[in-house]
């Protein structure tokens, strides 16, 4: 699935999912530095979600806390496996 193209400031407020609806390990898109980036939710509250994400096309991660306007649900796993591998490990750990 390609990254979204919508400007977060143009989103209809009725379409913005509250951050407290996300759970740890949920795959999301976050808007940072002018583009949507693949990430995984670490923790979320009513005010914001903390997400680990890939800040560029290279390997490596960043962590940021964002309000709901800058977060979108993501259906697919991350293609570089850093997040998809983490997603699988967290899912297995949660089942134990």
C-alpha cells in the first residue's frame, strides 16, 4: 500500500481516528517532515500516540509523539521488515 497523499491539515475532522483507539503494535502512517512515514504505535492516550517509525528510506528508526491529525491507520506491514519483524515479535509476545 502506498503512503497517503492527503495533507493532514486538509483532513475532515470526522475522518480523524482518536489516538486512544490505537493499541501498541498497530501499524500506522505518521506525517513528519512533509511526508507520510510507516510506523508502529508504542503507546497511545486520548491526547496523542507515541510511534516508532522509519524517518527516511534508510534503515533506522525514530520515535515521536503525535496528535490524531498526524496519524492514519495502515493496513499493510512495513516493507523493510524492521517494523514487520517487530510487529510479529510483539504479536507473539502478546499471545503468551
